């Protein structure tokens, strides 16, 4: 029997009003869990009949899956990143890949700066100290942290989120340095940021914010050598992708107090368990990849992913096409 409507598979449960938009036009199925990814075997079976996939960053869309999907025309990723998708394999099969940038920029920048403040001012450690009934008396250096205002911030990756973080840092009177694959001359003027090579940025910065996408040339961009260049009073913040930072090297640097602290929203292999060694270091604030996790932003991301999918499947140009 000839199909009357194209089929969509959604790899996580989304708000009903978001799914309803797709159901008006397409036949839709979805993994009815929000808390865990769709199992590989389920996705493998569902993708075989799908014309479009609305995927998450936790879904590995590789050649094996693409080979099993002869009808597939679009993968709409609900994320700004797309390192979970083998782009070259998608191109070979004329599969359009889309993402959802912009809508999460300001929210992720908020989280990045919140993580920086929480780490430098030891907020999580202080809250735990209070909950454990350890507070006996005021003391001059009790849980003393680091000032943020008028310090030097080094931003690695001056994309949309990097620029938004720079704007926030300017409000704290911080000196702003950046390292990027290409110099951003217009941004240097508008944001008051100064270009430095990576080594110099690491040597001069009090706070290093890692905001670069994960690519072949950024894998373990921050490793043992790079960490050794940082100040002993410096703080590393990573809200990009876990593998950009060598976790073993970071653990050693923090344990030996070669750097002062780290705030981490992302990890090499996610989700991490409570046994992960970095989580238990007192100079680390670790959170579970919540960079864009506000209700407003996640709904906006879902709707943008739907927009991309619907436009591409109706022969129009999606708002954000990766390939």
C-alpha cells in the first residue's frame, strides 16, 4: 500500500504541543522516555521506514544507521553541536543535517558564567558545608574563594556563545582575551577582546572558558602541556564538549593544585557516574550537561528542530543546515 504521509521518528519524548505540529503533516512515532536515550536497536528498527529523524546529541547517527534508512532525507538535531552525526556519511547519501544554534546562545552563556562564579566563590562547597552542620563560627578565611571582577578571562572559541560570555564578563570589568581558529576583527572592536595564541592566553588568564566545538583538531585541545601553562590560581570552565579537555590530565592538574579549580558541565563519556574521580575533588564544580537547560530554551530548540525538519521535507530551505 502506498504511503499517504511521510514518517517521522523522534528520539525523545517532547512537549505535546511540539509533537502536535509534526502530527498535523506527518505520521509520527517517538521514544516515549525523556530521561534516557532511545536504545540503539529500537532506533535501528524505526529509522528503516523514516523520512525524517528528530535526533538528540546523545544519538549516534552513523553509517550503520544510515545504511538501514533508504527513505531518510533529513536528520534534524536538537542541539547546536552535531558531533554525534557522521556528516560525510550523510552527505554520501544526500541526507540533509540540521541543527539548532542561536536559540540557546544566551542561556548557555548564563550557565557558563554561573559555573564560573560557583567555582571561584566555592558556592557548592559552601552549601554542603552548611548542610553538614559544619559551620561553627565566622572566620576570616572560611571558604574563601577568588575574585572575579577585574580579572582576566581567556575565551577559547569566540563563536556565538563565546561572544555572549564576553559580554557578561565585560560587566564584571574583566580583561578579555580570546583564541579562535580565525581572528574576529569586528568582534575585537565591538567586544573589546584581544586575540592571543593559545599558549599566551593560557599563561595570562585567570579564568579560561572552553567554548569551542568538538572537531578533530580540538580533541584534547587542553591537555597536560596546556594545563601546565596556566596559573596556579587559574580556573578552567568547560561548557563545550567533554573531549576537548583531557580529563586524566585535568584530574592530575587539579589534584596537584597546578591550577586552582574547574567548573565542568560536560565530560568525555556521558552520563558520568558518581564514581567519576573529577566529581570528588573539592576544587571542582561538576554539573550534568545542563548548559541550555531552561524550559524556555529547550522548547525553543525543539520548535526550531521541528521547523528545520518540516521545511526540509517540504522542499524548502531549512533555517539551519549543517550539510
